[in-house]
């Protein structure tokens, strides 16, 4: 069943209402503002940890190839310097 414009507007009003209520509580209560700040900080650190793990995990085939390519480049440079 396709969504109508009225249905979409109702969804936007719902999200606006949730945002307005949360903004009101954040502005009026300092402890909720701290909670939101620390929750965002926690989410950011979890994102950074996951990103680091995906980009540096040796079981990831892309990372494995990048490490192999870097090692082969270094080996060729060392071999070239030893042959001189």
C-alpha cells in the first residue's frame, strides 16, 4: 500500500513532537543534558572502536591484502638497497 502525503506528514509530525519533547527536557533539566552528552560520547567511542577494528583486523581480507602489499613494497625496497 503506497504511502500518501497525509501519512508522510503524520510521520513528520510524530518525529517533530519527539524532538521537541526531548529538546525541552534537555534545555530545562541539566542532568538530562549531561545524560544526552555522555550517551552521544559513548556512541561516538563505540563507532570509533568498531571503525578501527574493521580497518585494522587482520582477518579482514582487504586489510590482509593491504598489509601484504605494504610488506612486499618494503621487501622490494630492501632488496633493491641490498643489491646496490
